[in-house]
C-alpha cells in the first residue's frame, strides 16, 4: 500500500496544480481582451516575483529555520528555470487574443509529452517504452481533437504561440522538479521567480507606460489569478508533486488539463463545448491512468 508521503502524494499534488493551471487560459483570455498581451505576460511574472521575494525575506526573518539555499550550479539551474517560465508566460496572452480558451486548452494538451522530453534531457529520467506509448497516444489524441475542432487542418499563429509556451514551460517544469528534490517546492519556485524580478520590473513599467494599463476589474482580476495561483502557488504544488514522484510521471497528469479548462470555459465563461469533448475526456483520462502505471526509471543526477 502506497503511503501519503510517496508517489501517491506527488500525484495528488500534481492534480491540484493542474486544476489551478486549468483556469489560466480563460482568465488570460479575459485579460487579453483589454490589456496588451506583452504587458500581461510581463506583469504576470513580475507580480509572482514580487510575492516570491517577500516570502523569501519573511521566511528568513520570521521563521529563522536556517532553510536550504541554492549552492553552486543550482544557481544556473534556477536561472534556466526562471527564464523558461517567464518566456512561457509571455506567449500565452498573444494566443488568447486570437483564439478561445477552449481551443488553446486542446493545443497545450501536448505539454505532458514535452515535459517528459525535457525530463529525459535535463533530469536523466528514463521512462519505459510503455510509458512513452501512453504519452504519445495521449498527445496524438489531443492533436487530433484540435485539428477536428477548429484548427482548420493546420497550425495557426496562435497554435504556434501555444506550442512555444508549452515548450518553455515544460523546460521550466523539468528543471524546477529537479531542483525541488533538494530545495523543496516553495524554495524552488520562490528563488526562480525572485531571480527574474530585477529585469522584469523595468520591462513591465516601460511596456505599461507605452501601451497603457487601463482595464476593468475583471481584466485585472484575471492577471492577479494567473500570477498568484496560476504561476506561483500552482507551480509550487507542481514542483512538490514532481519531487515526490517523478517529472515524467506527474507530467502525465497534464493530459487532464485541456478538459478541465474546457469544462471551466463552458460553465463559467460561456464557451460552447460539443458532446465530443466528453468522449475525448474519457479517452485521455484512461491514458493518464495507464501512463501512471508504467515504470519510470530514475538515473543518477547528471552534472549538466
């Protein structure tokens, strides 16, 4: 029987994180209708960086727990993680200005495969052939759904933006999951985001000054959600889950994200979702369940 402290805990943390991530696209779309996409991407990361920096200072001054600090090459890993997450966040608002949250959700469904690829490259994880089969089948099912439901048989500019966002975020997830095994989820995401603050602040202020920041409370509420919950807290839970299990295995939970997003888009944001959605939801849920049963071998951490 698996204990809460092991793989099962990691999978549950990953599921909660995915539930938070599933609201990112609808809220980004709300914000992108009124605010400049580049400003949204920068402001999202800046708000998370400011909160992360405050949490680091509060942890040192109030808790005085002598918590772990990054050492040596971990600083380079944090910088890579930080850059990947920030650049990933920059692409989403451009896509959400052109397509619906439902459409974007299906395209980003390929991210579990991208995360597994990043894990193999950066973490030395070696999923089994059966695991790869489940990952590829799930990703192909998502792509087939996208082509059948609105991509017109080819990838649009918004589709490419979503894929770029997914690729950058996959690298950030893989690198952060690797660091979280030693630093923990909170320290990893807080250090990663705090490192980006010094250059995000002038860039965000300049773009906001040039392109304007006037928007409704709903638009700003969308920015606040994707910053605090969709980026900082959600990624913390995601890293903690990957540290408890593995990057590739917990990454499979993201196959659920497109359909959670579609459900939210339909129920809360009034987007139309056809009955075909439920058939694909059952299919992908089954693939996720099979994928988590497949072995993933952890090798010794490399020094790259």
